[in-house]
């Protein structure tokens, strides 16, 4: 759906909630901040944020212009790194929700 409130390049997104094991919160923070370089390599990922929501709770929000770009991101290197390290670092499986962006201010 095209809207004057949302640029075409950011109309779809993903919202992820990540719960670290308490002893690995710093490792998860490092993994997420290090993932910025990977996000920059993804042409279809137009917006990417790594967030700290609490002492052991983290999040990622990213946006895309198409379902193909969103799918490519889910099958990309960031997701692979997160899932590879999940058994050691995470208290539970990440919750990853596809979202539609209703409105956006980007600059």
C-alpha cells in the first residue's frame, strides 16, 4: 500500500524483541552493535535500529520497500548470526513480528 505518510522505501518493517541471558547481555549488545556494518551492506534494508529496552531486553526495528527485501533480510547475515548465537546468548527465541509502517519521519 502506498501512502503519502510513508516513503515507498520504508513501508514494511520488522520488529524484533530479544531477551538475553543475564550473564550475556553485554555480548548481545556487542552482537547488535556489530551488526550495523552488515545492515549497511543490505541495499533493501533502508532503516535499521538496534535498541536496548532494559538490562537484558533488546530490540531491532528495520524497514524495507518490498516483501522481497524483508525476506532477504530475514535470510541474511544478521539473522544468521543471531540464530547461530541464540542457544548461548538468549534466554528465549527472538520474537520477530512483520509490521506495516503507517507513518514515518526520516529526516
